[in-house]
C-alpha cells in the first residue's frame, strides 16, 4: 500500500478558503435582505391596493411605529436564539411590520405619481449598493463611528417626532430626510463592515445562520429607511415645482 504523505495547507490555500466562505456568508446575508425587501413590496402594494386596508393600517400607524422600534431592540436576541424558527419569525415579523407601516405613504405617492415610488426605489438601490460595497472593501476601521451613528439616529427620531407634533413643516421634513439619507449611507457602510467582521470560518451551522439573518436584519432596516426618506425628498421636491 502506497504511503500517503500529509500535505499541510499553505497560507494562500487557507486564505482562499476563508475568502470563499466569506463570499458565501455575505451572499446569504444579501439574499435574506433581498427577500425581505421583496416581501415588504408585496405587502405594501397589497395594502395600498385596498382603500379599506389602507385606512385600517393608517389608523394604527403609531402602533406600527412603536412595534418597529421595539423589534429593533428585541429581534437581535431572538435571531441569535437556538431556535431557527424563532430567528426567522423575528426577521419576517420585522419585514411585515415595515410593509404595513409604509403602505399609507407609498399608497399616497402611487396615487399622485407612481413614477416617484419607482424612482425612489432605484435611487435607494444604487445608493445602498454603492455604500455597502464601500463598507465591504474599505480597509479603514469604521467601528469607532458606532456610538456616533447611534446617537445621531436617536436625534433624528426626536427631530422627526417634533416636526410631526409641533412644526409640521415640509421644509423641516425635507432637511431631516436629507440628513437621514446621508446618515444612513454611512450606517450602511458601517454595518456592512461589521457584518463582514462577524464571519468566522469555523462557526457551527446554527451560529452562521443566525449571523446571516442578523446581518440581513441590519441592512434591511437601513435599505427601507433610505427608501422612505428618498421618496419623501422626491415627493416634497415635486410639490414645490
């Protein structure tokens, strides 16, 4: 019997295997996110097509707003639970909430000028793709921006609520949306880098799946936020023409 000699893996082989695993992991993240965006579009369009459903959803808008904020804090714990069904339930529940929450806004713009919605989606896709790619390939460590992005997001939420209840100014809304788009362009790059850094070659399947769903959860929220505010910018600019 011929002797089989052990051939240790070279550093280049190991690096190539890690790169292949990382690409598969990131593709899983983007696939989950894309499915979430598609599901949101289906839910939103279905609600927008029914005046009765639209009125019901609009009457519950603050419940959806609170639920989305709550899920933003609760879902990560559920996603990293040992139960895959719970992880998927948290992600798809978040997707459904967003689909219902943005239906009144999207339905309004579809009635005014449907091209605004499609243009907003295209601009969002290009913006998201460019900033996510930048976050993936950059060698600069973006982790130091995490605290700033958190505080800025809280400030933006407070500013938007103040405009809804007190100022009710379209100009203030326009400025806020511009700031949000710039902020979440940065957040998308930051999140992509953090998701990339979460990858570990030896993760157990359940852990790897949880990381993929959590990454999709992060990027999905940024995509939808960008879409909402880009649509708001286009709508306000159209009204001022």
